[in-house]
């Protein structure tokens, strides 16, 4: 009887291991078009690495001596105000990064997104947006595609959101298409015309700089 129970127990463990192996084998590798959703709440208390505060200090975009985390005009070098993202595969954050900046920082009312790459030892801004990074996608190149969310204050109290795809071309990100308006997908038959309209709105409102 004891032998039978032991045999059944071993069979059960072996079955579980085989099931786990099957599950692991089913996990597919990331492929082109896979998207990572991003939500930035600025609720972290520490940076992910020592590199991030060093980069902020290098950019001189915050006050290293500031301790008041309620001061947006003269912000501390703190994750309450800044968040970093990588955008180039196999390239260190020190040499290429996206910086999301919280609204009201430096007395600017909306969120900003700055993209930097190091050239000859110096950080160079390759893009600037008045936008929120809400997602990245694996692309055909080593540079991830970006999904940026723009706020358009059409009339006082009436805000429209544009979710736009940006892709890397000629050493910077360029507008490719509008994907959603107020989180509703743009219909195929309207895609080309809406691309022109939304691209012009972004440029005319100086949401790219």
C-alpha cells in the first residue's frame, strides 16, 4: 500500500513538472508589433538605478539640493517628477533614454517627453514632445516604436486625446499615424485624411519641439 502511494505521488510530481515544461515551451519570443503598455503615476520613491539621478544632474534639469517634493517650479531630482525609459535595444540607459517629465514641473502645465542620445560623449536631444508615453512596440529596427498621447484643449474644459504612432527615421522619431482619438480606433477609410489633420494640429500647437 505504501509503495502504491509513493508511486502515485511520484507520478503526480512528474506530471506537474511536465505540465510546467509544456507551459514554459508555449511562452513565445517577442516579435515585431508586440506592444508594452505604459502608465506613469510618478509614485515611485526611488530610481531604478544610480544612473538615473546622474543623468538628471548632467542635464541640469532639476535641483540636486532641493528637498521639498511639493516644489514643482524648482523640482528635486526625484522620481516624483521624472521617469526614464530605454528605447534602443542593447544600448545602455546612460547613452540613450526617454525622459518623461511630470506636469507642472519647471512651471510647465502639461507632461513633456524628451529623448536623448549620447554623441561624442555629450547628451543630445533628438526629440521633444508635449505628450505622455503610453506604449512602446517592437519594430523592425533596434529602435522601439512609440505610442504618444497628446492632449488638445479644443475649448475650455473640452479636451481631446490623440494616440499617435511615432517611428525612428533619420536619427529621430517622426509622426507615422493617428491610431486613436479619445481611445476610439480611427477607421481605415479616414486614416490618411486624419493623419494630415492630426499631424498639423500637433505642429501648430507646438507639441513637437
